[in-house]
C-alpha cells in the first residue's frame, strides 16, 4: 500500500498560530467525477471538488483550480469518508486477553496497526465506545500514526458485576485491596463504580481523559462474564448522576442496553444513544423516535455464529444466540417507526474479525436502500457525533458530507455505491483513493486501466 505522506497538507488557516500565505496551502482538485454528497439521492455528475488545506472549498463543474494537484475521478464515485458509530480500537482481542493477559505496549502497537487498517477500509471518523484510546487518538491527530479521527469515550462506566466488569477470577480479590487496583481500571478500560458518589467521580475521571461522550453499561451483555442478559444495571439515581456530569460538560451519555427496562431507565436519565437494543419493544422504540434518541444496532455482528467468534460452548456463546434471534425484528421495527439509526459495527478483536466491519454494508441491505445505508455511514452518523457539542474534537469543518466547508475526508470508489453499497465490502479492490483531513493516504488510481 502506498502512503502519500509527502502530500501532507498545511492547515488553510494557521500553523502554530501564524497565518499562512495562500500560496503555501496545498490544493488538490478531484475532477470529472460522480459525487455522492452524503445526503442527496442523486449523484452530481461530472463534478470537480476542490480541497485547500484540510477543507473542501468548492464543489462544481469545471472549477478553476490553478496549480492544484489534479486527480482524475472519471469512472469513479466520490463519497465522503466513512464513519462507524461503535468501535473499540484498543480491544484487539477478547476482553479477558486484551485487558488482563497482553502487555500494554503490545496492545498499543497492535491497536495502531488496526487503526491504520480501519482507515484503509475507508473509515475516516469513528466513535470509540470504550477503552483506553486517548493516546492512540493523540498519535493519529499528530500525524504520527495513520488512523481515523476518533471520538473517544475512554473508560466504560459499569457497576460491579455489570457489562463492563471483565475481571478474571484470579484477580477478582483485588477489589478487597484498594491499594492494588484491577488492571481493567488501572489501564483505563472500565471504571467499576457503585453508588452516586462513585459514579459521579467515575464520570469526572472519564471526562478528564478527553472523552467526547460517556459510555455507560446499563444492562447485561454478551462479552462479559457476570451479567445475565436480562439484568438491569445501575439505579435511576446513579444514572441521573452520570448524565448530569455529561450535561455539565456539554455532552451526552451513550448506553449499552438490551432490554426495555434498561433502555427506559437510561432515557429517563437523559441518555441519547442506545447501543444494540435487541429486545426493545415497539413502545420503547416509539419513545426513542419521539424523543430523538438514537438506536445503534449491529446487523452483521448479530448474523455471526458463536463459532465464528470463537466463543462456542461458553456462557457468552449461548448469550449471543439469544441476542441474534431478536436482532432482525428490532431493526425492522425501528425503521418502520422512524427511529434515528446509527451505522456501527462493534467489531473488535484480532484483525480477521475487525475486517468484518466492511461487511456491515451488505448486511444492511435486507432492511435499507443503498442510499439510506450510505447516508447512515456518512451524514447520519455525523449528526449523532454532533451530540458531543463542545466536546466534539473535530469542529473546524462538517463531517460526513461533500460541500464547501466540510473536512476533506474523501473516497473514490470503483462502481456506484448508491446502486450497490456492497462494493464497500471489498475496500482493497474497490476503494482506490482515500483522503483524510486533506492528506492522501491511499492512491491506486494510476494502477487501474
Ligand atoms: Zn461495544
């Protein structure tokens, strides 16, 4: 894979606070291409897109581009960089291995590689819903490591024995000895907090890591050892305390919730994003639609078998089977009721599992049109990310759209994803050009006939 680091583009506005003369700003024009702008159903045919510095500055026919570097977009479709609303970039293996067995530098090094691979699948912005990702984000933002923009949640907040309690048995007694914190808390995977004072402090510690939103586990889940799927986690008082801290910081709470009881308690406290939700009823989904609360389902993941995830025969394997039986129904209902639906995959683990991220596109075709899926993965997720308000780390341009003033996050795709979004499932073969933040990170256009 060719990395065009030499094309690093200078910020259009300032470098180290000093105004940059216009001739110093790198300019790239993508010419004669078909543009999916992130929203409209119809492609803009034979259009040019001008990039100056980190931003798109013009979209139109036959643009005057002067000495800009030209990219011939003919016979490709230009789409905004893809986004994923539910990833765990640092979870490079099963939780019990990544958190408790692996060396932390090994985790970091592998996570950096995974982030690069994710960018090369076309994902230029992701919302990370739990794990010690702040350092990786910093290295990516500084240009030291290739990867997507990250809206980090930092450590998950979970009650003891909740969905964020991954403690392995031989370390469990550590809780009796406060001077020897568990690795899951020490390394910033999850904070186990019980009672209003502890959850308040946990929320503040999460915000101190630079979190753009707070992730809270409010009910049972598949990948954790102690919590049955039907369990509700956290009292209304605890949830209100966490949500109040999020609101004080100008942002929101996203919750892992499977059941009506868990989701409604979280919404009562003000949660804005429900992750997974396989057992939600029509009534709860109606409430979500009415109150503008997002549903973030994972459609490809819930079509996998426990064998494919390597958890067959374990308690987590049988939990997964129950979830999978219900996931199709909830997406159909949510669509019918007009709930805002995020595009997120929750694919974590080793590289072969993370590659499944791109298969979510084809998996969604049973419920949505190609354009609807593309919108979800671009401008739709960007609306969800905007709930982070002042804590959103990337506010110099719009995300998920192609228009003047948007970040220059752009992909040239072979074929027309508005007619067949599944072409994005084979990124090596079909995504020939990737630009993030005005920097070309992949360009195999010349290799094509
Ligand atoms: Zn997750």
